[in-house]
């Protein structure tokens, strides 16, 4: 891990949501691979890197543990959760079930306003792909799916997806390192959007499945090669 500079981690000002900002910085460090699987999260070191108190660090670690990005070992304390295919496969299976159904429902009910929001979200997502800005891409992808789930009225399903968001973003960062993923990703998202805008439920659900199948296969190959 590169520790030559912690300027991108340090919090210079104290906002009212200091814990949230600490969570955001640590989450990004894990998703981006700066803190890799198995890396020990030492409170004193994190306090120095972030420029916050131990209580804030502890709260942030507990929050990330709930997201599945951190796990606590009996003797080692908190570490970055290891990313393996067994866990990743479950995430993709849950996504496939929830996202395909939401896309199908959205396609059935989508009116001109929903279609306009979805096309706008897709344009933002495609721009993030083009700019190769990971953080913007994660945010844009979340916004794209939020339009779909909200229009479908699948509020509880969206809450489940949001709880998995840290793991989803971590897998997304992994697969985006693949050239095939950078090429196929925008095309799949455009297919999902097109099917919904055509009010074609079956095509929308299949577009989601195709997208996740490709992403899952890339993740499986990468994770099994490093296990």
C-alpha cells in the first residue's frame, strides 16, 4: 500500500457529519484497492491519516462492518474483508433477482417523465465511463438504478441493494479494470435503458441479466485467479 501521502485521506475541516465523511474516505480507500483485503485497520494509524478522533474511527469501522467491507477477527481486530468468488457470486445473484424484476416493472409503468430521467441518468453514466472517473461512475450507476427502482415502486428492494452498495462498488472497481468490461458496460446500460423506454418488460429484465452475467463472469475469472 502506498503511504507516501495521506493528503487525500486527511479531513481538513470538521463538518457536522464527521463520521459520515470518515466512512466515505475509508469506503473509497477500500473500493479503490488502496486498502486491500486482509489489511489491518489500526485505530491509531487511521486517526493520524484521517485527522480525527478514535471514537470517530471506531464508529466508521462499525458502519463499514455493517456494509460488509470490514470484518473483525478475534485476535487481529478489524481488517478489510477479503473479496472472494463465493461471496461475490451471492451478491450477483441477489442483484440479478432484484434488478431484473425492478427493470421489468419499470418498463411496464414508465411514462415520458421516467424515461426522460432514465435517459439523463444514462447520459451522466456514459460521460463518467468516458472520463474514467471511478467515483463519478459509482455515483452515476447508483442514480441510474435508483430511477428504475423508484419508478417500479420497489422501495424495500432498493434498501437491500443499498446495503450491498459497498460490496457492489468494490466488485465494480474490480471488473472495470478489465478492457472487456469498459467496452461492454456502457452498451449493457444503454440496452437496459432502451428496453425500459420501449416499455418492453421481458427485454428490460433480460438486458439486466445479460449485464450481470458478463460482470459476474469477469469477476469470477479475476477472483479465482488470485485465490
